[in-house]
C-alpha cells in the first residue's frame, strides 16, 4: 500500500510505503526466466525482478533478491549456460532485493555503492527503538523480545536479530532485517565499470536522496539495457519509496538515469519497456509536484489535496 503525504510546511512530497512483509512471505514463489536482448536476461521472483548478462567467462548478475530465488537461479544458469556467476551487482541494500547473495559467494565478487557498508552496519549501542517499535515494548525494557514482536518484526525476527540473542535492541530494529544481505567486496563512489568476457556493465550512483542513499542504476552497455529499482517504476506510479524524500533530488536522480546509454529499461518490479518510460515516470512525478504546489497555493489541506489529485492520464499504468 502506498500513501502519498503532502508536507505543506516544506512544500514537498513524501511517499510512505507500508510493507506487508507477511504477505510476501506467504506468496507462492513464482520463478520466471526470460531473454530480453542478445545477452541479457530477466528473472523474476513474485513481484521482484533482477537482470543478468551472459558472457563467455560467466554471468554478471544484478540483485540476488533472496536465498530461495538465488538457489533456483544458480541452478537455472548452470543448466542453461554451464557458467558460474562471477559478479553480483547490488542496486541498493534493502533486504527484499539484496538478500541471498551468499548462494553465489563461491564464484562471485560482490559490488555495491560505498554507502551500502554504512547501511549494513549496526548503529551504535545506545540507539533507541524506532517509532514503530516503541509501542511493542510491553515490558518497557527498551528491547523487543520475540514474544513482543508483531508484523514485520515477528515475521522476520531472525533477520533483525543481529546477535541472535532472541531480542531486538534499538540498534537492531533500526538497522532492519539485513542478516541475509552479504556485504559488497568492492564499493564505488560515483561510477564503476565491471568487465567480464569482453563485455561491460556500468554502475552509476543516482545521488543521496533516491529511495536510499546507496542506489545504483546498472547498465549492460553492449546490449543497451538499464536496470533500476524502487525509485523508478516502469509503466506504473511510484511505489516502494520510504521515508521523507525531497522531490527535487529524486528528480535529479531520475535525470542521472535518463542520461545513461540504454534503450530498454528493466524495473526491479513491474515491467520492462523502452527507455523513454523513465522520462514518462519523471514527468509523472513533476506533474504530481506541480498539482500539489498549486493546491498548496490555493490553501488546500492535505486531505483536500489527496481527494483532488487523481492523475487520470496514467490510468492505464499498473496500479
Ligand atoms: Zn528498496
């Protein structure tokens, strides 16, 4: 579920996505593997997608998604191509895209933006329980014991419990369910090229305020395919945007993606389509911003804005 909040004071828009982690876990895993260009393939696990490049020396894979999917994908790649995965390139640190990389650790080198390391590290010991966890702390001891956990904390308790001691500290609850995300071996700051078997994949940092602060767009250069996750949706309205996000830096991040050399845009969710759908997505954000600004100027409240703005011209996009 996605809720759009209009922050009247800051004249900015933030979009909060309320994850239904339980429903993801309960879905029957659907595995899809399809060729989308000469050497690039797309693989899907339920609503999550990744992309990979086949070379004579092995595979360069984007997000591993999770351990079950990665195991299935490793088998599929071995059977189809008889080559190992040599690189795993992370779009960003979020557990629902970045988990399960350990499956490929016997043959692969892992690459991500340098801010991934900070995101995967445990915050300092004195970190208080985050807002959503405070109410669960029935005994008021500053920890969420397994019996107190509800929602995502309950369904992913072991992925939160960094030290496996059966209770979540403020630091663990703040860090998130990241225990199955393997750290990158190599990090970069602005741009990085990964080459294998005579082919190149570019990773480009999209700026500090695009969904997370460690977001990369991944471009398979020879096949002119771009892979982008969560802060750009292909043929669908914005989703999976967490927390407060300045809209202008979000747009700047999309423009960085638009400046890359690719003809086909593959989303971490949803469709793949011609690259101009990235531009259409930016225009959606800009139109939404402008309508909100006009409403604010006319003195409308948050509720009135949410009631009034429908973006009908995008009704044929996936909801
Ligand atoms: Zn994400």
